[in-house]
C-alpha cells in the first residue's frame, strides 16, 4: 500500500487549520491533496479542520476505499473524490463554508456578474450547483456538469469548493471566491 509522503500530509493538515483559522469554515470544511500520479488523495478524518494533523489523515481512492489511516473520512468525501476522478490535472481541493460565499449559495445566486476584475481574471464565473443533501453522493453529483469547465463552484444551500493543480492554488481560489463575494 502506498503511503503519502510526509510533506504532503503536513501541507494538507496545515491547509485545514488555515481554512478554519481564517474564518472560511466553522468546524466544517476540509482540504485534500492528490498523491501525485495516483487516483488516491489525502483527507482529514471526521474532525474539525482546525484539529487536522499529518499523523491523523486518511489515504483514500476515488471509489471511497480507505487505503491508510485510522478513522472515517469526513462526510463530504464525495466532493473531493468526484473532482479528482473528473480532473486528472487537479492536485488539491478545498471545500468550506465561507460566510459571504455561503450566503450567495443559500440565496441561489451564482457569481457570474458584478464581481471584481481579479475574480473574473482568476476564476471567470463561479456557477451554482444544484442542491444535494450534504454527506451524500448526491451533493457531488450536482457538481458533475461544472467540474470540467470551472475551478470553483458554489453549492446551493451549502458552501463553496475550489480546486487547482496543487493545494495552494485550490486554497487561493477559495479565498478569491470569498473575497470577490464581499464586493458584489
């Protein structure tokens, strides 16, 4: 069994602590990273992202099989799995509930007009995926049509997700979604 390298695990743990520390998530939300060249990724267990540590991460494949680690994946494992399965170029995914972006998602508004030029340059529009019950594959399925064309999505009545070629790009895209929302 392949075990992710220590630096990747440290990066994932740090990203999870950052999303909680900077108010992008309140005990819910999570960052993950693909193990380069595989269909596996590192994700935290069902703990607050602020408690993530390299030693308590899980290694999973995109089918949901636990390959290494102790515990259960967080309830929205499928968000990460669907993105990694659909986009081989993606190396990192960050899903969270940033307050302003989540407000737009609850109001049923995509970020497709009136956003800062920086957001348009970095992300283009940010579509709104249909509602899917949290913690179920239905939430991830609602994202399916958008994943190939966009790098960030709002999730109806839920939050946001962003992804990129590495974990840091994914985090910065999520941060861009939240900052852009504050100026709409």
